[in-house]
């Protein structure tokens, strides 16, 4: 939707987190006299003081906060929805003529520069970060935006045709998308966010929007070894550039380097410059992040491993030195059989189970072990807190081996997000290390 088309419309900003506030500031800059509706399930008092102050100073906002935040949605012509709000909960409150849009749609419709969109179940943050760094070292005016970095509308007013925006796109951002990027990168597709999307098919459909609206002069860089991704690519009108991931010795997710080289080629950036960026790149926090070595134990924080495939990849990369594995989190209906098979093939001696899917992992382990009737199950510890988990890790992990937090599940049953989970793990690792020295 073009900015000019918003001029005479009654607009509701739905969701007032990071993106919602960015939308508000953008709209207020373009329409200083327009009445704007803002709706969020949080109560006003739950927002930070500075956010409350900003809203109190604006006489032209109408607030719908709290449990009934959706009830007035049908009064508005345009609803700008934040990614965290599922579209299906809006249906009972909408009229046919209303326009439901998003930051992503507004950015795509108004951006004068090129957009490089990156999606996939795992590896998109690392890939987007690498592409952004490579483009910059290659002399391109590149910006890293979206799911990983900054909300996008703040970039529009100063954007030119020479700007390139590397946009990390989640399934939540893509599910209402009605345009696709000039260069789309599709890394992989595994079951995730099934609690939000309902089925893997719905999740797949959302992700497929990264290429659905591409034209013949656009590019799709895709993982040809991923069956689902390949099927989506076959339907694309874009120029197709396949790649096959290779295992790397460093801690980057395996799919990352190949697409980076392919994007660099499209921008005429040399392989030498790409290699320089990759070699100097530090893994992003919570992605196989080295916490440190204490009492002879090396601790890794892989809290971003929110699906079994990510934990399997972590075990593959760190090898047989992983003696203790912390696994488990929020149950989103994902299966753990493949992870259980990989654990049985590993040298993991201690399995520390976090609620609630830790139990599901161990149940799969028991079933497989009973069928195979060989090998030995890891020693099992059930915990209710990260403090307890880390304390047990110190007690039972042998010297010169690895303790790995790689949960294979999201964090919402115990933590605000994967970052809080990873930070708590790191804090307790360092706290107990100091305790041991005193």
C-alpha cells in the first residue's frame, strides 16, 4: 500500500511493540494531524514509562488497550498488524472492505531500492548478517533490517534507488505479504511455529510468499537439497539459482556461506572479499556461542536451537566432545524422533531435561533404545530451572568435554524468549564458575 493511499483513511495500528511503535512514529511524521487508533492486549500501565509518555503527549491517538482491544477494529479502514498477532483472531472483528496490511507490505510497496529477502526455518539471521557485511565491503549501500535488526519504516524516508535492504523475513512477517523481494533466499524448511500456524502446510504457505510474487527479472536462491523448498521453487517465476549446503568447520549454520557467495556474484563482489567476511565473522549470540571453559568444561550456548534439526546440527558440528546436553522447552507439537536417533549415535553421557519437551525427547530415546537393544542411554536428570540444570552440568560433565545448551524447542513456557534463556544459562555458568574459585 502506497503512503499516499493512506492519506484519507482511518488507520488502526494493531500491536504496539517494536514494530507498532515504529509504524506510529512513521505515520505521525507523514500525517501529523491524523487521528490514529492503537490497539494492544497489554494494559496501558504495562508499557515502559517512555512509551506511556509518548502516547500521553499525543492528543490525536485513540487507545484500545487490554482484553477488549479488538472490539473497535471494524471502525477503521486500514489495519496495520504487527507480526506477533495471528490473522485468524482478527476475522470475527473485520468487515469485507477493510484493508489488513503490515509493515512489510508498506515497506515493499514504497521502497525505491532493492530488497534482498532471507527466510528459512534456521540460519536466516546468520545469512542475512553475512550478506549485509559482504555488500558493504563490496561498496554497496546496504542496510540490515527486519526480524533480526531494526523495524523497517524508519528507513523509508531517506531511502534511494541505490540502497539495498537485506531483510530477514519470518513466517509471521510473510504470512500477509502481497509482494516478494527482488532477490529471495530460501534456506530450509522444517516444522516450527505449529502452535501459531496450526499445520506445517500453513507454515509452508506463509514462507512460500517470499517468492510467490516474484517476476521473471527477480532471483530466487534456494536450497535444492530441501524437498519442500525445491517444490516451492518449481512454482516460482523468478530466475532460479540452486545451492547445496555443505558442512563447515566453523560454527555457522551450514546453509549460510553458499547463498552469500551467490548474492555477492549478483552484485559483482569478488570471492576473496566474501571469504574475508566469512573468516572474520563471529557467530551471533545464542547460536553455538562459546560461553567459556571453567573447571575443564567448555560451555556452549545454542539457545536459538528451537527445533530438533538445529540441535542435530549442533551435535554434528561439535562432535563427540559433547558430554552433557541440556534439552527441552515449550511444546509446539514438533516430533523428536530424529533428535533421539542422533543422541543415541553421539557420546552424550548426561541428558538434562528442561520442561516440558525434555520428557518427550527422553520418551523417544527410551522407545528407540528398546527397539534397537544396543548402546547405552545417557544418564538422565530432570530439572525445573536453569540454575539447577547448570549446577548439575558442573557436577557431572567430565573435564576436557563440552556442556551444550541446545534445547530443540522454543522457550515460552519458562522464559520470555530464546535470548532470555541463553542469557540465564550464561549467567549461571559464570556465577557457578566464580563460586568454585572462592
